C-alpha cells in the first residue's frame, strides 16, 4: 500500500496553552481516529466482497488489512492522524480499485481458460475441479498467485492443446488401421484409466510412443523396423541417464519415423545427427554433474543451484548457457577479489541476471563490452547468451511514454510495498536508480541465502542476537578482509554508524546488515553508503529489514522491485527524478 500522501503531510498543530484547546485537540484526534477506522471498514467491505465472489481469499484480505493497520501506517511514517487519514483515503481511491480489478480480471480469465479446456476435452472434469480448487483454496500471497496465473496462461493451456491434438491424431490412426491395444501394445498405457492423472511430460512420451507405433504398424521394411528399435534403445538410454527429458526424446523419434524418409536417410540421421546430439547432451550433463559437486562446498552468491529435474527441463542451448555461467561463477569464487573495472562489471551483471533484471543486465553488459579485451570478451559473450536464453520478458516500448506516466507507475507499485518500509523505498527512489538498484540487490541477496540454505528463520534469529556483540567488536577493533561480518546498524549512535559499515577494499567476504526501517539514522547511513558504487559490496551483502517478514521481502524481489527499478531508470533517462506528489522533478 502507498503512503505517498502520508509521508508529506503536516502533523496536527496543537496549542496546549489552555484546557479548551487541549479538549478541542483531543476531540479532533478522536474524530480523525473514527474517520480512519471508517475508511478501513470501507476497504474491508470491498475486500470481503472480493472474497465472497471468489476472486480473493481470506489470506488476501488479511494481508491487505494488516498492511493498512494503524501500526503499519506509523512504521511507514504516517505519525499524525491527518497523515493516516490522507494515506487511507489515497489507498481506497487508487490502490484498492486497482488491486480488486486485477484480481477479478485474472481470476475470471483463469476460470474461462479452465472451462475452455474442459469443454474442448483437453482436461477431465475432475482435473478442472482440482485446478479451480488450487486457485480458490490457495495459501500463497497475491504476488505469488499472480505469478502462477501468468505462468499458467503462458504454458499450461498450450500444453493441454498439444496433447489433445495428438490424442485425436492417434484415434484417427486407430480407426484408419482398425487396430486396438491388442495389436499395438503401446496403446495400453494411453488407454489406462489413470492416464489423465500422470504428469504432462509422461503423457506426452506415452502419446508420442503410441503414435510412432501406429505409424510403424504396417511398415513392410524390416530395415526400418530395426532402425526404429535402434533409435528407441538409444533414446531410452539417454532418458535413463537423464540426458534428455522423456517427452522430448520420444518426440524426436516421432518426427523421424513420421517423415516418410527412406530407411537409408533415417539410418544416416540416427548414426549422424542423433548420435552427435546424444553425445552433446552427455557432455553438458557431465559438466552439470561436476558443477553440483563443486557446489557442495558452497554456491557462488547470486547463482541459482538447479536440481536435476530443473536442469532436465531446460532446452540444450539453455543448459549450455547455465553450465557456462555456473562455471564462471565458481571460478570467480576460487579467484577471489579483483580491482579491475571489467571484473566489477561482470559481478554486477551476474547479480542482475540472478534477479532476472534483464533490462539492467543488458545495460551494464553493453558498457562492459565497450572496454572488454581478451578472455573477458568470451565471458561477456557467455553472459549475453545466458540473457538471450533465459529472458522471456517482452520489453515495453517506452519511447513515447511521458515522464509523468512513468512517475505514476512508480507510485502505483509503491502500493505493493508494506507501509513499514515505504519511507526507505521512497528515499532510495529519490536518490536515483543506482541507489535503488543497490537496495534491491541487498534485499535479493537475503532471498538467495534462504534459497540456498545459508539463512532461515532460526539462523536469522541467532545472527540478530549475536549482532549486538559482533557490531560492538567491529566498531572497536575495525573490519576484517575475510569472513562473515554480522552488523546491526540500530544499536550504535548515528555518529558511529560509519564505523560499522564494512569498506569493500580488497574485501571478498559476506556481510549481513540488520536494520529497523523506522530508524531514520540507520536508513540514512545505509542509503548514503549505497550512493557510492561498490559492486563487491552489493554482491556479498544481505539486508535483513526487521519491519517485514522474509516472505514479504521475497515477494517484493519477485516482481515489484524489478518493475520499480525499470521505471526509475527510464524516468532518469528522460531527465526527471521521482516525486511523491505532483509532477516528476526535472534533473536539468
């Protein structure tokens, strides 16, 4: 929710010289309190309507109301009752309608797609019911639900359609050949009652195998039949060794034996292209296995450790890009600190790629290529391939988008930021894209640590309790070049906070910063630190803000932070800075 108006309001002026003035002030505050409560109840009513109509859940409603509680408003900087009232009015006027409209539209669209899939017989009635239950009985927050709905639209419907069309082709072939599973055993699995409950990849493999068997049923060439068995044996070996996903392996065979090619051409393909590809799949899988073994000693910051199934799901070019980048990242850890500008830029690119900030990564990559020489060129080319393989974001055309509209987009996204840390976000945005991007990176690093087992709730509690003593020792004795530093910015006086900030000069080690976003001194010191571009610091430092849960911070890194980074970059590129109210600020 957005405290745009609240953070700029004036506190209620009081005059305590007389009892009459004091009584009037008390009455005024009581009236404002009641008005704030009334607005909260109106918002609750709108959200409850969404719950009753099944496009919001009880959790959605609870999360939203928690974010606009009086306690959260105060944590975000809305101190006076007038500020709280203005913020709530702004929230009800702008953000509640946007949230409800988005949730309603995406839910209706999802339900329409499920109904279409059921009507077209792409999925069974029981499957359709399970998908509806998955949405209505979800326990995820709205950001994660939204991410799932977007992914559903991109992938699931198309997959269901492909499988349905393949099954129709199979049924047509069966009628044409007048055969059953008795004559073509490969049809048995396809016709079993539990087929619809299998994973999509398994269903596609079975369907492809059945279709090829039908195509081969009346094949008179013994040579071609032997080639079919040879190809199946080769691909089954690749499947068993986890070199290729099962549905893709059978699709290869399906395409080859449905092509009407003569046996000689098929044999050339098997002994040539297929054999070569299996060899390449084998090599890249061995490289992946070596990477996993190296990662047992530690995962490089920002690098995603894919499990075997995740790696198997990648296309070959994606696998190659992944292993190249993972190897570079592991080598970087072994090599250690470098003062070369190009190495710092590579750190920044890797961090942005890890955050899926493709726009930011491309921007830094372009600058890095301008100064790259020798081996650096090959490493940057590897990054370029990685971005091209994994970036699925269609960049929005913004050349004609006005600065005012971009500024408004940022304000709108602030509505997704908890009130307790909005002031921190607003200050960072006003400092510009570099500071805000660094703040987002420090937040992301915490998420990365959780994903890779370096942090969890218990570990964070232990580190926080230990941070009091650790910070005092750092302030008294200075910083180390190696090893974890565990810093609590809130426990020291403002004039001593500089001593707590770790200077990344020839330093190659992790840092954790604990901070209360309502502590103005801590926030100011952190943001002042981020004004100075220090890529090693951003690469190694994790920020734990005590005012929000890890789950909420992770939610921000999944979407809101990326959108706001993109917008603040574009706003500055047009010569304007972010403004809470009114027009954006000219930088000229």
